[in-house]
C-alpha cells in the first residue's frame, strides 16, 4: 500500500498535468457520473459509474465494483480510497463516456488535486468535480434563484478554485471545480444542466443509487440465506 507521504508526493506531481481548459468532444453525446458507497459495518466499499445520454439523461450503461478499502481515512487523500473501486468499475463499462462528473472535488482541494483531478488525469478524460460540501475556500452569500453562482476563493493565495452553485431555488449550493480538460465556466454550466429536479446532478444521484445497490447485492452474495430443507 502507498504511504501517506508517497500519496501526497504523487498528488504534487500529477497536479502539474491537470488541464483547466475545455478539451471536450463536440457535440457531447454521453456523460457519466461516479459515486462510492461505504459499508457501515465492514471494510467494504462499492464504486459505481453510470453513463447517460447527455441530452435525454437516459441510462445507457452502468458498472460497479465492490472490494475492501485499501487506503486509510486521511483528510485530503480521499481519492486514494475511492479511485480503486471507481477505476475497476470504469473499466467494466461497455460505453466510454465523453465526460464524467465526479462526486467529489477537483481543484477545490487543499493541494488542488481532489478526486476529480486524480480520476481525470489517470484516465486522460474530461472530468468535473461536484462536491456536496465545501472542502476548502470561502465564498460570498449566494442569491436565492437557481443558477446563482459565487466564486470559491482559496484562503491562502486568494486563487479562484471553484464555484458555489445553487442548482435549485433556495437550496444549499453544490461546489463545482475543474477536474481535467474542462474549464470552470463549462463545468458549472454542465452541472446546472444535469441538476434538472434536485440539488445534485442526475449523474451523481444515479451513481449513488447504483453504488448502494451494488454493495447490497455484494453483501447478499457473501451471506446467502440458508438452504431450505
């Protein structure tokens, strides 16, 4: 297993490879969402990737992978816990997405290299970070309407690291940041487009559903009911 020091060093090295401008196919036809589910009673983790039609949001492909967590809980290094099952799930897909939204941060991270950056650089794919909670940085109060944006500013150097985005009127914002090969403006527009009815984009909501389902099915397989006599 990689050590904490080696993981931080790898983040610092790979951060230089992150591209924050748009390198997207035109038109975008497919978009994927990722999410990870942890089992509360064991060391199991499930990663799921769901591929949707970019315009209709129809589910085109789903892949999941369950395994034991292989990296400890260390703030700032979540990607080393979540990448293994997500990569295994991604490689099971039959349809390769044009673009991915990760349930996690991209540049809006202590070392500017969250899960969305790590996933994007590793796969060399366009990836957007969309976190449910703010990991770092500060932002001014948001207006109430859907689509309101407030820049997320890093404390230490006042750099722009993301956007707080209100995806539904009066509901808490999500935090959008560049992962790889997508600009912040484009990432923000796409997350808003994907958040059709709820706070979270449909990509994340569906990936969460399939990750929970995969974990339950995996645990059922480990503990089959006793055979009837």
